[in-house]
């Protein structure tokens, strides 16, 4: 257990569906992240939230919509996805390295949601 | 652009030592991380280097040379449970993590 919980673990959805991924952390972290992990590719950072404010949006298509209602919860809303969006979606949290300095700012990851778009 | 390079796959024998290399070119440097990821599981933190030199943690050690843009992860006394992917990541000047594609390590008896 990493202290970061993601649900669901697996999701199959059609291209016209709307679904949401959920992430929860109780580590007292103030930064939360969504990553996309595809086979044999580097982790792709999608969104960053610091103290509930979105600070990064790495040119992610609008069919992915994040929501951060508080510093412990993070959602990724999905709609009209494409088959190429099939991947492992990982949530992570950390102390904000820009504020904390170097120490103890490693990211803790959830188990991920394996998404298949059909 | 920013780039992290590490071998795609390595094979080693149980009980042996293996070194996984990582080279990087990033906009600034605020530390280098190694993570372990077993198939179907979350990446878990292994080590962090921000100054040049060797950091040792039990069977695992990580080395950094900032002038060469180079790091390695050294795993000693390999066990079957060490079979996993090892991810190298560099924190850039904007405090964002730039990730390598990972090295899949296969341990044979």
C-alpha cells in the first residue's frame, strides 16, 4: 500500500461513454498528478494540481477533464475517448518540491486504472 | 528537448550484481529518482540523488554525475523478486519530473 488509492482498477468503455477515474491520498501531500503510461513509453504527465490549483496541463485533449475538489481527492473525467487513449492511468501525490526543497518530495503512486476504449 | 535514456531490457542471474544506466538531457536539474515497478503495480520509490556520488540503501545503490548527465542503479545479491521495470526520472528546473521509458530487468535462476 502506497497511501494513494485509485478506483476503478480496470475500466472498459465505449467511445461514446462518459466515465470518471478517482484518486484519493491521505498522506498530507499538497500536490497531485495524473500520468498516462503506455507500453514501452515514458510516463506522460497530464495534469498537476498544487493546493487544489491546476498548475500544469501538458497539451492534453479536452476529452480528458481533471477535477480537484480538495487536496486529498483528484478525479479524471473521460468522455468521447479514442482507442489510442487505452493505457494505464496513474495518479500520484507528493509534497510540492518547489516549496519543500529537495528532501522527502518523492511521488507516491496509486495502483493505476487500466483503461480500454473499444 | 528533454530526454532520458535507459536500456529497454536487461537480464541477470540470481545472486549476481547488475547495473542499470541512465543518461539525461534536461532543462535544469533538481534531482534524479529511481523507481521500481512490478508488472501491474504502482511504481515505488527507490532512491534520490541530488549531489554527485553514491547513495547506498541495502542491496540497492544509486550513483550520480551531474557533469556527465549520468546515473546508475546498482542492484546486488539479486533475488527473483527484483524482476521488475526500473524507471529513471529527473526533476527539471520547473520541478517537473521527466521520465525514462524504463528498463525491464529479468532475473534468471
